[in-house]
């Protein structure tokens, strides 16, 4: 997990224009928060500077153009991806069954922990937003940061279900991603449950893992049914 971004209350910029680490972190946090709330294209560098309480020129000094600042957010949180890959490796290497549920847990648990933390809340929301509403500008960063991890999980699903084509494992991964992303950003569950469920509450994590695991098992069953045998993958 990367070093936590400090979340101070908004403060006016200091009198001197010297570079300070806390101002650099404030810019990254402000960009992360605004991108998560409004989307990459709806946010300007000027708005980020105002949110961070720093001079406009300081944003470019530290991070360059807006797309470079966007990239820096994901680079900062790269250890979360590395954590998911490490857990995936442990799941495949371990002898304790069931391996599929452990693979799904490696896929889900670090993201939900990030979403529940004060430091990673906006980053998790940003990932969910940009993966759901991808644009050419943001997709380049997402492809660089997340596609290698996605391929690793798809390969793992194929390894556990080698009697199915890898392309079918890719469908299973896509469906699993859809469930996870929706859970990250959904607030409607409180209304639908008549107030009994809260968005992103900890009790939902094992349910989500069970749900995704069962869905993958349905897409990649041990023995194909006659319909599945002739269905295109």
C-alpha cells in the first residue's frame, strides 16, 4: 500500500512559491477527488489548483499537463495492483481449497479495503468511474496500469478451468469486474433494502466474493452442458 495521502482541511496557499511535499500531495489528492466526483474531462487544472489551495502554476510545475497528473494518481497507487497480484500468486500456489474463491478474494478484497479507507476512497471511486465511462484519453492509462493484472487473473481462471477456451475465462473476468465496479459506486442499495443495507458495508464483502465465485463457476462449469458445448465462446 502506498504512503497515505494526507487529507488536511483546505488551506490557503503559503506566501512563498517554494515547492513543498505537502503541496505536491495536496495537488494529487485534489485531482483524485475531483476526477472521482466529476470525471476526467469535466475537471480543469484551475479547479484542481483551487481545490488544493495552491497557485495554478504549481500544478504544472509538479505534474505537467492534466493527462500526466492523471497518470501520476494511478502510479501512486500501483502497490495496490501489486498486492492483488501477490495474493493471486498465493491463491494459485496454496494447497488449501477452494482455489477459485481465493482467486476471487485476491481480486476483490484489496479493492474493498481501499474503498473503505480514508486514503483510498476517492481512488477506488475514480477507478470505477473511469473503467465504466472510458474515453481515449483515460483508456491509455487504464490499459497500461490494469490490463497486465487483468490478463493475470484471466490466465488464472483459465488455469483452473483448462477445458474451456481462454476467451470464455475473459468473459468470466469481465462479468466479475462488472459486479465489483457496481458495488464500489452504488448507493441505491440503502433505498432498495429499505435502510437495512449500507453502501460498501463490510458485511457485503463475503457475499460479493461468494456471488462472483458462483458466477464464474456458472460460466466455467466443470462439465459443459449440451447447450454450452455448442454455444460460441
